[in-house]
C-alpha cells in the first residue's frame, strides 16, 4: 500500500514570488505521480503527471514538478505566482501495475494563498 | 462534451434518511470512482468500478452502496444516512491512462 504526505497544510506567498509545495510518498513498488488543483467550490483538475521518462515534468499554468526517486519526493514549483493560483493543491500516487483499478491515493492537500 | 456531471449539487438529509447520488460521464471511460472529501483528509476512495456491471470497495466503503448498470453512470447510495457522512462527494472517471477526470462535487449535510 502506498501513502502520500504533503508537508505543509497552508502556504501563504506574495504575488510574483516563487513557491514550492512539498510532497513525499511511500510505496514498495514503482509509482506514477500526480498533482491536482482544486479551485473553490469546484472539482479537481489535473496540473501535471509523472509516468516515466524525464524526472522534470511541466504542467499547466506554469507549474512544474520534479520526481526524486531516492528522496521519494515530487515537489511542485512555480517561479512566479499570481492571485489566480490561490487554490488547494493535492499530490496523488498510484502503484504501477496496480491491476485494473488504477486507484489513486491522495495527500491531505496544501492550501496555497497568494497575497497581493 | 459535458465531461463528468453529478446530481444533485447540494442536499440536506435527516439522520436515517436514504438518498442516491448520480454520476454521469460522456467520455466512454471504463473506470469510475466515488470519493469523499473532508477537511484536512484529502480525498478518500469509497467505491470504484472497472467496467459496466462491476464494483469494488475502496478505503472507506461502510455505509455506502454503488451500482454501475450502464457504462456511463455510477450511482452512490446511502441507505441510512448518519452525521458522519456529512461531506463533499466527488465522482471521477478514467480511460486506459491513470489520469482521472472529476465532477464538480455534491455537498451533503446530514443533520
């Protein structure tokens, strides 16, 4: 079984500043990794995913994440945030070859608040 | 395409009442999922389905039942609602990839 830890429940940052949202996972097998974003009163939307290949993954809205297998981390970064990036961000993991289920395990979320 | 839709958007139930939440997707996806979202706990999987006519239990299945009689629909039932089931419920679907597409959610309050 896998688990996901998002180390910060709240991250306040000023507009145009860089941000990093941290995610660590544990699993006994290879994993696929995801970051989802949830804007207020909406469902979740995929930001980016790591399935294989380059460990630096670029997503929508200028976000990127780096898969670090030795540190079991998949931190999300953006060099310059906007007010519109204010949302909750979820890291999720799925075991490779998790059979037919394609189940995701989610972290508890990080609320990013961008301040003017 | 509408993507994933959920009905209703809001509902208030009294303890012991029953209700069914409907999820529909128009993307011809094989896999469908029901999650609940509670503050500080992320999303937890209730039940899922890997195809029409099949369902399986997730992490927190107690107190819920599901059915998938048609490929495009996935129903979540609460037979006797309890205050602990107050939550926001999300449905998701996926095709062959691991990317899941989410509906807008149903906010349920049980008093």
